């Protein structure tokens, strides 16, 4: 593979190396891979203040648009079963105590947890989503990232971080703060992408580079865990193309009305979705190393 540049001014967030292999470009950003730990990240990070979208320190400020809260809520409710699965995994592994959902959106995961008797709070930086989450759940929803919140150590038994990792300004800072506020033996549930070293631009419909800054490599999370004081206790991997071209994903509403109409028509026009899935999975994405993983990290106890 042609290397655009082998060293970048931005050291790897995970291991500190500056050895970086170019993979592809999108939206004017170059994505590459740390040859040491496998973390995929942008060669140059966009300014946190380059575009104002309602996000604050700790998450990217660069998304060109923010979905309205009601659209976000409709998409979240389509994922209720997934959130139920996440909560089940946490209950099996976490000690008793309060939970925290970081990037809670409009509060669907919070509602699922509360329905099973869990005391839970949220963090949401986008104001309309935060307001709707508070209204729908009655839970306490913080308006600042955990790096700026005055949270007591060992306050939570579990923390969830779903579809948030790639947006972070410094994953190691966020993960270290989560470690600080977790009880010994507490659980972090991380739902995010893990990609192999042969990933290419055509392996995803849109990577949204600029808004997305980081992707875990195949074994990067183990490096983060060892460095911060976690133990990886569970990994569940799903092949990203299988999820992307699934009936459930095509029926999940997004931010584009036109795209929603096209996806819906593919589902309800006989034969279209099966043919599309066959082509995209068997032909277009045979070598695709992009996975979406559910990861459970346990805070190590001091012996």
C-alpha cells in the first residue's frame, strides 16, 4: 500500500508512537494506522472549535449537522433490543450500584436500564437531545463531559459508551476518567468499531472523517486496558457490512429524508434487498476487515 507519510505530528493516543501508515482520505482528512498498536486516527485533527454544533470539550465540534432530537429518539427506539442486550451483559458482570451513560442521546438506554430497577445518570452535550432525555426519563443528565464534571472517585458501578469513542478528542483521557469514577470491579461497556490493518475507503458507505477521528484496531483495546488499569473480559464482534445492509438498519431512520425513502423502498420492493445484500457482502466487501464490537472492560481491583 502506498504510504502518504510515515510520521505525523499527532502522536498515537494509545501508545504515543508517531509511526503512522496512510490508509485513505475522505472529506479532506487522511486516515492512517499506528504501526505499533493498530489505532486508526487522522493525521491532523480538526480544531475543536472549527464548527459549532452544540458539542463541547471532550467530543468533536466538527459534525456538519446535528440530528434533531425527535429523529434521534426514533432511531434510538429502533435499537431498544440492542440496549436491552447491553444492560443484560452489564448486570451479569458489574457490582451493585449506579450506572452512567455517556453520550446518552435522548435517553433510550437509560429508560431500558431504569425499567429493570437500575439507578442511572446520563451525559449528553447536545442540548435538544439532553432536554428530551431528561423529560422522557426523569434521570439526571449532565451537560458537560466527564473530564469537566466534579464526579467523586468510585461513584459508579458501570459506565456505557456507545457510538462515542470515534468522536472523542482524547480517548485515553476519557477512558482514564471513566476508570477513576468506576468502583473496583466496575464495568465499562464500549460499543464501537474495530478495524483491521487492510481497511480501505470502500469498506464503509461513509466514514464521516473529521467528525470521526479514531477507530480501534484489532487489538488496540487491550493496549488501552493494560495502560489504564482495565481488563478486557468480553468481546462480541459483528461484521460491519452485515449490519449495514441488514433489514433492521434499512428501517432505522437517519437524518436524510431522501435516503430514508430509498432504504425503505429497498426493503419493501420484492427481491431488492436480498440482491443488494448478496452483491455487497459476497462481492464488494469480501475482504472488509471492519467490525462493530461490544466490549466489556472491568476495572482491576487492587490486591
